C-alpha cells in the first residue's frame, strides 16, 4: 500500500502573487516555465482568476509580506492584525459573559422546577402521573 502525499495548502497571498507574475509574462513560454517552476497546473490559474473575480480571493494585510517592503509596513500589518484579534477576543468574552448569565438562569429554573414537582414527603412526582390525576 502506498501512502498519499500530503496535500499542499496554497494561501490567498501565494495565489495572488502567482497571478501577478503571470500578468507580467510577455514572451511565449514564460507562463509555462513559471507553472513548471512552481509545480502548478494551468487549470489552477483559471480557478484562481474566477475566485478573484468573485471576490473570494483577497489579500489581507497580514498575509502579504514582500521582501522589498520596508519593515514598518510589515509591523503596521501585524499591529492591524493584533488589533483585529483583540476586538474578536473582546466580542468572544462578551458572548461568554452572556452565556454564563443564561446558564445561571437555567440552573435556577431547574431548582425551582424541582421544588414545584416534589410532593409533601419530598419525593419527586411526575405532573402527568396517575397519582396526580383526579379521575375517580
């Protein structure tokens, strides 16, 4: 039995970089050479162009880092991403607080219902049980 090789995961930033490189190709055979060098199929380009046109392929400030960019730009991107994540954490903490309140209310309701469905001897009763009905 042979094992399947690990599947490659290509980021949006990588796909967009390849599409930009393809656009720069002016001579015959350059696109083919690029695809061979990167180990890609031409069908990927078609799919990526469609994704880009549909707005599904976008670069985020965090994903794209160019070696030629000044370091401050990369730091700014990291700071933006950091701020975005901090906001997300705040939202999640707020949701957690809300869920804790709901859970506490559920516990109290369960206690109240348990008290309501006990008879005088402290035994649990079922509200629909024959002992509760007065059919006689």
